[in-house]
């Protein structure tokens, strides 16, 4: 260290500067004391605690949605998009035309990705119940019979992480089809499908053999 009076170098254990004789202890006393941070008030603790709870809760909800168990049919479906979170706005079904391809009902994958939820009919009109196709927040393709037998609705819409009946308050998680209102059994029944090129393919025989669960 250095003497503050004459600038001479001195050791830390001396009491007086050997050059000018000034007291080292008085020089140290002149140094400003380090001020301690004021303690947080009760209000500040409450605000910080609330922010932590909101942050942890938000992360928990986000992970819960991404890691939610899939319905058995949806579990085996192909992944066709990146993981995403749907906003809470209503996404209504968009009617599209289906075609037949080698005994399968076919709709363009790009239309499903563009419109988020599409609705279509058996091109040969053998099955009267329409079908829907959508992509879950986890990126899984879902194709299903577009009917909720409890109320008879044949249309749905997406909002948040859920698929809603367009005619009654029933709604289900898009990936697990867990019910949140009622009608646990009467979600849009998933039908297996595959992707070939830009086409979503659904076995026509499976669709035409489908019967109401009531």
C-alpha cells in the first residue's frame, strides 16, 4: 500500500509511515465506509414473491402442455410441424375438397398447415359424417371424424391448446383429448392417417366403417 501523505510504499502492518511519520491508522479512518444496502420492505418481498410465482406457474403450464400425454391414436401420428403454442383466438374450420387416391381419402397437407383446422367430406359420399384435420401444439397431425355425438355437432374450432365443439360448451385438449367441460367420450374420434409428399392420406374403408359411439 502507499502512504496518502507522501506517496511512499509501506507495508500493511506498520502504524506510521517511515518516510513522513504520518499515522496510517488515521489515514484508514478517513476512508469512506461502505454503505450497507437497505433491507427490502414487506411490500417489495410480496412483489418479488408474486413475480416468482407467476414465472414458475407460466413455465409449469407451458411444459404441461408440451409434455401432455397423447391420445393413443394421436401418439402414432406423424409430426408435420414445429412445436408451437396456439393463441386464445378462435380458429374456425375451413372447408376443403378431398379426393380419392389409391383407396384413400386425400387432402393437401399444406392446407392443414395454412388453415390450422380443415373440414371435408368423403369424396364418394359413402360416409355422411365429415372429417377434420389439424396440427397439435406439439406438431402432430390429427385426422378425426368431425362429430360430437352428445350434441350432434359436426363442426369444431381451435382455441389455445384445445379443440371446442362449435355447438355446445364441450372442449378437449388437442393432443390428449382430455375433456374439460363434459362429454369425455364424445370428442372428435381420431382416425389414423399418413403423409405422402404433400398429401394427407386416410384409409377410406376405416372412415366408412366408422359408427357413432352412442
